[in-house]
């Protein structure tokens, strides 16, 4: 069976994630120690003990989710199950693309942690709190949401930020424009339009200052050729060339996450099963909505990993 590994983004975090893995597996514990050392911060304590509001801070959430995903990958590797033996492709949702790249050997764990902390800080700095917003629009097509966003902009920024699945699209931009988009979407027949509990308007042109910071940071980081191709958020297609990866990671900060198209691409690439690696089951749910022919499994605790490894 041909598999793809997928890695979660912001919103999948919860206090306690990765703790049972660290307690059960030395390989996992070493990952959390490596991330703590790379950041000069006891991030694992925040992950396992909270408080939740500290874990929700973007600069903590991003490296924390990567750490859990990489802990799973390292436990699999310790059991002789390498990424290139398990999967033909990897992909990640927004920050999860860094996890996917780290899993495929393009980044070291330490570099991924430092980049993600900076990414979180840069995104938060880009727009003053309260000026931007994001909203999920449920029940409309991507084309309809694009039209709504354009109509709602009114000289401000309002664009599609995440094409998550059929009927689940997120818009991002200035708060007033996003609020207008919610009302316009409801008038067009959307089932729901709701503001998301995020601290900044991600994946929109307002993030340009953050993209500039990431361009500078990524220029100094070694990127290896991934052992399997990565389906990049920006193009919803496989990429393996390190310089292409570097370029797309900068573009990703302001561009939409084309998740629906990325999952749809799996079928044409011969993928039969999708394995969500890390905290939560958000991506598993989206994959099931996008392509019911894809088998799904989630790996986040020792029992999950043991069962999966035994099935290989």
C-alpha cells in the first residue's frame, strides 16, 4: 500500500500532547529535549502542563506541534521504520509543512524549531492585535468564497487563506473586511461563518513583513533534498529541490494553504492511505471529506505507533 504522511497545523494543539510518548520512548524524549535546547526554553513543560494560553501563543504552538510530530517519526525510526520506507510523499498544513520537511530530512529538528518560533513571532509582529482576523466559511464553494472575499474587501485586505475541504474555506485579512465577508457569505447561503480564535490574520498579504523575516532566516539555513517529495501548500504539487523549498516556504506565509488540492493530488500520485503524524485528528477528518477512497490512520501515542508498525 502506498502511503502519504501528513502533519497538522495550528489548532491541533492541546495540553498534554506528546507526554505519553516521551514517558514511553527514549527516542521521543530526546526530540523534546532537542527542541527545548534549540529554543533555550522549557517548551515541553508548557506542552505537558500548560497553561493552555501559553501553549496557544503562536510562537509556542508552532514548534510544539512540530516536536510532537517528529517524536512520532523518531520512534518509528528507532523501530526500523524510516520515512522513505513507509511513505511515497509527505505534506503538512501550514506550519505542518516544516514538520513534513523535517521528517523527510530536509531540515534538522533544531533548525525547524528555531524557524517555527521565529515564524510565530514574525506573524504576530506583522499585524497589531485586533486589526486582523480570520473566519471559517462553511457550505460555500471555493469560487463563491473567493467572490465573497473580493466583494468584502472594500479597499482593505480580505482573501482566501485556507482551502481546507469541500465547503470549508477560511478567509483572512483586516477584521472589518472579514466581518463583512461573514455577512456576505451568509447572504449567499453559507451554512455558517464564524471568526476563528487566532491572534493574527495568517496566509494573507498583511503577513508580508513576516514573509520578509522568514526569507532572511531561511537564507541562512541548510535545506537538504527531502528523502521523499513534499506536497507544497502553495502549489499543491510535489517538490524536492532545496531552493524551490526555500522559495515556497517564504511564499507560504502570505499565500493560501491549498489543502483540498494537495489531498486530491494524492490520488493521482498513486497514494492509497494517509497517515496523520502528531497531535489531534484534524487532518484525518479533512482527508475523509476530500477523498473517501483514501484510508486514514492517526499516530500520536505509543499504542497508535505500535499498531501501525505491526501492520507494515
